[in-house]
C-alpha cells in the first residue's frame, strides 16, 4: 500500500518554533484554525508541528516507479494538509493549509494543554469548487461532487509536560481509483461521462480509512479526448471494506445532459490503494458487456466489457 511517511517534530519554547503561528480564519482556501478550548487554564506546551518530508512508494498503486523521500511541497497530488487534535469528541485544534497560499506548506504551530489527544492528519488533492469537512476522528469527507486522492491516519498523543517531543505518523492512501477507457472512438455530440458507483461513499473514517455509508454516488467528467479518439476518465471513491465488489453504471451525455448511451458493468472488484480499469465500447449502441477480470493486485485491475 502506498504510504506517505510524515515526520512530525514537536518543539517547545517560542524561540524554537519552526512554523508561523496560525491565526483564526473563516476562509476555506487559507490556513484555518479552530480552537474551542480555553487554553489559558493549567499548564500548556507551545508546539511546532511540521511535515518535514515523506517517502512515496508508488509500486502498490500501479505506478511505474518508486520515489525516494520527498518534500510534500513537491508532490503534486497533495495540495491540502489538515492537522487536527481531539480530546475525546471535542476538537481542540484544527488547521488546514493549501499549498498555493501557505507561506510554509507543511508547518503548523500551536499550543496544547497537557492531556491526551487523538491526532488526525489528512493529505489530499483539491481542485476549484471542492469542499472537504473533518467532523471527528471517525468522519470526514467531500461534500462537493467528486472525491479526490486522499491520504489519512490518526494517532494517540499524550502531552505530559512542556518538554520537547518528536512525533511521527504514516499516512495511507485510503481511496480506490476507477479508470474508464473507451475501446471505440468518441463521436460528435458527446460532452460528458457520468459514473455511478453502486456502493462506497464520498465520506470516510480517518481512524479506519473505510467509508462512512455505503450507498454509492455519482459524478460527471468531461473527457478531454478529441472526436475520433479514445476517451478516458478517472474517479476516486472510499470503500466500505478493504476489498469491495459493486456495479458501475456509465452514462454518455450530450451538452444538455441527455443520455446517449448507457453501460452497466456488474460486480466490478475494487481495493483500497489500487486502480481498477474498465475498458470497452462507450459510444456504440447495443455492445455486449462481457468482460474478464485480472486479479494481480500489484498491477492495475483491468475489466474489459
């Protein structure tokens, strides 16, 4: 499984803070901090948490190479980082950094009172119009149309003194990736491809990496292929179990969202941190949806219909 190995350093004393102290903000595109507890009572520790680097093994996600340790600022699929601490079910601290607006992407500064916490870290891709919420260590997700590539983990943290601490956490990719590729050529009048998952969800539990809910969802992509060329679209989903089988409905739409062609592929297998490739005729009426399944998980899972 592909993992992001985030190394966190917690350093006490304002002279040792590596990041800029985060400020209150209601703007979702900037660094946002929520801190509902009164941190002025009792002893507390000024803490700087920074994402120094992570190692990326792309082998398990069917990429063609393996990268060495890399700074998160250089990894294009991670453009948003969320760090949160919970005391029980109460959110003590939450901050989200966007790569294009953060002065020091991956560095967080905060103050925590002594106590026991659950630390939640989520790294994700984000495009215009996306909205993402973190409700608790047991629930987070995309409230906009599409799921993006997402890495997540939680960890118990105990602050027992004002002494410096070193924290480390490994983030796992918690999504599955579906690729749909046409074996025939795109025809005139095709504008969009709508994909409907028969199960899975757009929300997940950071504690388990599994879906919250299992009712499926739909999203629409605009293929970039020119008329006469093969079309390909990609989407992500959270699964209710590590491996899950579901039906996938593919609808080819015109510019007015009228359905031109519909394909249903039954019993498509998925696995977290794996790609499943569906390949078949999308722009041909009445094509038979027979398919074979390749089950070598270290490679792309390919289903031909």
